C-alpha cells in the first residue's frame, strides 16, 4: 500500500456532485485490503468489550474511565483533552438521559448537544454519537465531522452518496437521523468494493463495526488523494499509513502500539 503516491481519487475543485467521483473512489479503494478492514473492526470490537460494554445499563463507570472514552470518541489528542477538561469538575448525570433515556436516539443526541453549549457542536456530536455507537454499535451510528460536516459541506458520506441532498437537515435530531440513513446506504457502496468479505460480515463481534471501519478507510483514501495534489512526496511520507489514518479517525491506537 503506497499512500504517498500521486492519486487519481479526486481532481482539483471537485466535490460530491462530480459524476466521476464515486467510480474513482471505488477504484481507489483498491489500496485497502479486506484484512485492513477486518483488523480495524476487531480492534473496535475489543475496545467495545473493554471500555464500553455495560455503559448502556450502568453509566457509573463512565466517570472513572472518561479520559479513555474521550480518546476513543475524538480523532485528535487536542479534542480528547477538550472533552476531558470540559467534564473535569462536572456532574456526569447529563449522560444518563443520553444513554438510558426513552426518547428516540436522535432526540437524545440533540438534547445532549444543546445542553453542552460551551462545547463546539461538532465535538459534542462526536462525544454523544461516539458513546452511543461504541456502546450499542448495532443500534446507533456515528456522526463525526469526517463523516459529514454541515458547516462546510464536506465528509465521506456525501461523497459516497453523490450529493449532500439527503444530509441537509433543519435541526440536530433530523440531522442525526439523516446521517444514519446515508450511513446505512453506504453499506451497499462498501459491498461493491469487495471489502465486505464473509470473514468480516459473518463474525458476530466484527460485523457491528464493519461499516465504521470501512467508512474510516474510505475517508483516509479520499484524504490521501486530496493531499497528494498539494503536498510533496517527502511530506506525504511523514503521514500515517492509510490503515493507521483510519485508526486515528476512529480513536484507535496505530498498529504496533499497545
């Protein structure tokens, strides 16, 4: 895998409405091996068992492991620190309604984000949806800025969908529901790449994390494609490998780190 090579994934001034983009992205995903997606899904499943299992019924342990949880839901160390510092002196009761409330998940996410008005909306969404998805991956989905950032109209979801149309929303609750619908649609795209092999989808521990692993790999492919137009080969050589970039997006340690 050679992420630093010149890429044909995306042309300058292109975007989600470029008719060539989906076919180019699908071809470029040939840089990702099924084994990469399987390995990342396994790491997400292991983290779920170690850090998130049980939070849906017992959020008391949330406070004691919150620094690790912040690192898991944020794709940069700086954002993880912001999340941790925000709740350093706080009551964790705000998480009870998010994790255990009876309202639909979209309403609970919107309510959580609106209460955290001191935190950047995108970061609050990543915290709320990261908690829900990592706790109950089969029921909830992520909403991160690399999936869909409505403030600038970018992310891997509109690229896979071919348009931002299905992601435009009037409020956070509707936005979360729309992100979920397009995330579900992206499975069909993933299946077309050949990366959703039986070893991935038939394993009960891996399967709930298969699409998140695929989407992170897809965005990493896109990211390397755009940066290769602007950065020198020497600078590109300093970037993480493509699978490790996907791990970073999902809050995982890079391969080889314990």
